[in-house]
């Protein structure tokens, strides 16, 4: 990820490495290189941006080298997406990226100005100036590499570098964005490229909790969580971190902390499994409302039919998640139920209807009033009965399970959306996660 700095950068680099070593070993100074990321609420208005500047100033004065990644001010990205959809429902993703990436650009400049007002040297670096190279999947691009050399040179000169999250540059030279929540991934990518000592993700809650604290009042903050658990939690809906950010942190061994920009308390560290001394059976409950269910009734039960159903969906980039197949009433055909993300539902139904004759099913039903609830924990590897406890607890609440899926450290069920809060709270209690 990290590409070499220019020759001048190199000599600066060796001199400052010497300086850093001198400070660390002779002066016993624990200077560090940190990436600090501030989410939408943390930079929600000018007062909040000034508060972030004060926090950054304190880190600089403690002798640390600081790179800051910022999100758009809260609500801005939603508004920009709204503009795009209103003017062009089937928008060109390259122009979408031009519009939605602008929110982060504004915040980066404002924070640089706020720091300058405090007497701190700071400048903003747009994605294309660094550059942050991505692939060409506009609106959901992946980072390919980040050239950290110029930023390192700038930090060595005592400047705070401020990077707008979420944005990069595609191979054709056009602006790209990383998908919603993508500033987390920008921050982790930058921490890997800059070989930072830690990446701090500042947000509006005090860390990673056993469940979304906004719906489970008794959720408690975890001191540590493993990369693997966080990866599962993020991928099943805990949007406190973007899934790709966790993937990248795990791959590049980035030390990651999630903490609040509103308090001064330590947050949650995301760590390797061997750093957690005692594993709880279940460490978290997550839910995702971004689900929709499709049932194909009486599909002819013959080899190759599943491939014929899911092939065209995959070709149209529709992701299928949970799948269940049942023999239908008469035993001759099969009913097939599966889930897709809500935004893909219309497209998926359209494709299946177009292929009805070829697929040979009798009826198609769809439902978007569903939610996926998951329990996650590495302790599940060595203990049986976790799923059974989940099913019993939902049955006791009178909640019907529509589809089930499992992995080594996770059990997910699909239920009616109206039961979301009830199910998450009940499971939180059953696995002993309620705050004491
Ligand atoms: P930011 O704008 O800082 O990126 P996000 O809204 O993306 O913030 O993520 C923080 C939110 O994630 C919290 O406000 C919280 O409601 C939600 N969340 C969901 N699950 C969890 C969890 N297990 N722990 C903490 N927060 C969670
Ligand atoms: N502003 C972008 C979003 O709202 C990226 C981010 O905040 O992480 O999705
Ligand atoms: Mg976020």
C-alpha cells in the first residue's frame, strides 16, 4: 500500500526517523503517528468542527504526528444523494461520485481552517491529490493503494494532514467514492499506508457495544473485540464500522480503536483473538433492516434449477444472502426462499418474472417488512447450544423465524420487522449481556 516518498522525502525521512528514535529511546518520549477519523455527527456543525480542532491540537502538542480523516457533516451525504436521485433516477455513477464526494471536501477545508485559527499548521489533501487509488466501481469503489509519501513529508514538517474520507480516484482519473460509511475504510487504509501506530475512529457512541445502544438501553461497551467478531458484526448490520474497514484492519494489522468525540473516555480496541483473555459465549447482537425476502413457489425440482435462478441475479450484481429450500405440499416441487438487500428487491423480482417460463415456478411472493437478527461470538466455536437458545428465546416471545443461516461464529434469523427491538432485547438478556 505504501509507496516510497521522493528523494527529498527520503532524506527527510531518514533524518526524522533518527529524530523519532532519539525522542523515543533517549528522551523516553512516546511520540506516535496516529490517524484520527471523525464521523458525521462529530463534525456536524461549526462548533463541533472547532471542538475537533481542539482535540487534534492536544494530540499535536503531545508530540504526535497526526493525519485526520473526516466525514461529511451529518445529513449532508443523504441530502446530496437525494439531489442526484431526484434529477436522475438511473444516475450515471461517475457523476453521483462527483456530487456525493463534495461533502467530505467541505469538512476537510473547514477543519484545516479551524486548526490554523488555533495556530496549528494544517492543510487538506483531496483523494486525487494524495492519491488514493481505487478500482472503477463508482459509488462502491475499493481502495487499491494509497501513496503516503507526500503526507509523511508534510507531517514531518510539523503539519497536520487532513484527508476527506469516502473519496478516491478511479483508474480513468475521475473521482470515486467507497460506498456509504466509507470514511472508516479511508481511515484504516491511510493508517496502513502511513504505518500509523493506531487508527482512532471517533463517533457518537463511546465504543463498540454488545448491541446498538440506540435500541438496547442495557447494552454495554466492550473494552476489546476481536477483528473476526467485529467483521461479522459489521457485515450483519452493526454499522458502527464499515465492513471493509474491519477487513482491511485485519489484513494490515492496523490497531483500531472506536471512541466518542463527545467524551474523554477510552473506547473499544479491535484486537487479535489472543489479546482477549476470556471469551464470552456471545459478544454481540446485531440487526439489519436492509433485507427483503423472495419466495418462489413450486419450482420444478430438478438438477440445475438453483443455478438457473441465481445465475441471472448474480449477473445483475444482486447479492443473495440467506437461502432455504423446502419440498412443497405435493412433494413434486420445491419452494425456494432467499433474501436480497432491500434496494435490490425490485430489480431481482423483475429478473425472476422475466425468466418465469425458463425457471418453471408457479408463484412469486416478496416481502420487504423483514429484519435479520444475528448473534455473534467466537465462543460459539467451542460451545454447542447457542442457536437452540436463540430459537427458544424467540419462540418464548412468540416471534416466528422465517429463515436461518449460520457461520462458525454467528447465527442469523430472519423475522418480521415489527419485532426487531423485542427480539434484539430478548436475546441480549438471554445471553447475559445486559449491563449490570
Ligand atoms: P459516524 O457518523 O461516526 O460514522 P455511524 O452512524 O456510522 O457514525 O456509526 C455509529 C452508530 O452505529 C451509533 O450511533 C450506533 O447507533 C450504531 N451502532 C450499531 N450497532 C452498534 C454497536 N454494536 N456498537 C456501537 N454502535 C452501534
Ligand atoms: N459521508 C459518507 C456517508 O454518509 C461516508 C461516511 O460518513 O463514512 O456514507
Ligand atoms: Mg459511519
